[in-house]
């Protein structure tokens, strides 16, 4: 007898592959996993950059130790100081790019004129192992057909006005537009900067007519800085002098005691680039001190004008070796003073309590004066050197 299999008893044949619903479920799971992993990966990258930054700060400390060893061979030994430290320590670092925090947008390309390769920053009479500028084949920094012993003009980016109230304290104001300098009369290749010398003390008339300086682009990579005349009824409250690091890294007076028995209106001096340290399109344009076929003797690539990714305590000499004091840290200027108020611009953006240099997920790497580096959540109140309790605890010598 022939048996017939009922059509209803046949097994359904399943086609290979996923259904649309299954595909959507898989895609959704993958999307959730990516959303969960991305923040973790981002934090891991930031942590790696923070670790690299801490290593760079420690290398800067080691460079300062090497500088001091050579300095002690001199008689008298030159003092360690924060002003011009990038130039002073350059001969003692293997790669000048350690001056650039890896977390900054232009990491590896921040150019500060005056950060010379070679022995420019070494104490006089020493010959440490030198390092060439990135992209340079020579270590002397002398150009083809130029005199390597010829003294180069100081950099405008490293120059500053030293204000002396004759009360035992002094402070420095960078020669660029900022809280205590106003830019005026801007023309092609020329602008003026006017100083308010009482700004740091919170007083003064805030007229920004205490000291006037004119900056003129000479068109050859150098600038002429000149003392301007001021209104007859205006006068500066304190003594003001323009200074800049010399070839030995020590501060040299360019204009002394402006208007008050020293440099008068019309006094001028020549400086190296950049023409405008505030302009991110301006870099060191000077080619003096370069080897044939090499880049200028400055860090990284010319074309940026950030003052510094790291700053050193203005009292660095007095706190050296003290494990409780700050030697340096992530910062926006090369020198940190107790007049720097992190609760105000340009340190802290409006509406924020986190300074711009808290670049490691709200933390900054703090280099202590014993060489150790630790991250801390700096803010308008934490570590702010303008707060007396912080100045006593971290910034001022005992």
C-alpha cells in the first residue's frame, strides 16, 4: 500500500541568514557597546597624555639640575630664575618639544622665539651636550656665511616690564596685550602697548597711560621697541624697566627706570620676533642663527605664538628642593607669580571655575621642587597663587 505524506506534516525549510529584526537587534547591541566604550577610550587617551606631560615636566626639572651643576662652576654662580628658563634649559634637554604639553591643540608646534638650541642658555664658560632644533642638522645654530659668535637680539616674546614699587616686591608684565597692557593705534607693521602699573595691586586709575611702548616691524625678522611720550599730566606710580634674557639666560635691562631719570621718550632697542605674541598667525620670523637648510633656532614650527605650555614658580630659586613647594606646572605663561589670579581672565573663561590650563580632564600636572610630579584638580580656589593661604603653602619660600 502506498502511503502519502500529508503536506501539513512536512518540516518547514529555514532559509540561511538573519532576519531584519535580528539584524536590527545586533546593530543596536553594537551601538550600545560603542557608546559605553568610547568615553573609556577617550579617558584612556587623556590619561596617557597626562602621563606623558608629567614625564616632560620631570625632564624639565632634570634639565634645571644639570644647569645648576654647570652654574656652580662659575664664580660667582649665576642664580636660577624662572624668567627665560626655556632658553636656559634648552641645552640640557634631548628634544625641545618636551616644552609642549601633548594635550594642547598645537602640541609639538608651539614656537616661542628665544628658545634657542645649542649653548645659548648654558652658564657662561660651559659646553654641555647640545641639541639641534627639530629639522636642523647642526647644533651650533649658526647660519651659512654668518658669525656664530654674533649676539642675537633678545626675543620680544621673552621681554617684560619689571615694575618695582620699592616695597620689597616686584612683578613682571609681558610685553603683549593683556590685563595690564592695552594695544592701541594699530597700523600695518606697527602698534602701541600702554601699561597700567598699579593693576596688580588692585588700585590705580586704570587709564593705561603709565608707560607707552611702540612696536615696529623692521621687515627683516626683527622689531624695534621704542619708549613713547605720554600726556604731560600723567605719571607712573612705580619704577618700570624693560628687561629680557640675555645669551647667558640672565635678565638684561633694555630700558631702565622709564621716564624717571632713566630711559626717556624716543629710546629704542631691537628685538627678535614674533611681531605680535598675541597673534596666533605670527611666529618667529627671524632666520638669524639657523643652519643652511634648517629651520629657525626656535622650538617647533614658526607660525604660532603661545607663550608657554608650562610655567615655573617665580620663586623657583628660593623653593628649590622643597617637596612642599611648586616648582612648575601646566600653565599658559612661562612664569607664575602670586599676582596671577586664576579666578579672572585670561586664566579662567567667563562663567567657569576651571582654568584653561586644567587641561587633563580638569587636572593640571604639578611639578614640585623636589622633582616629583602629581596631578591635582586646580581651580579658581585650589592652588590659585593670588590667594594668600595658597601663596604661603605652595608658592612662597618659607
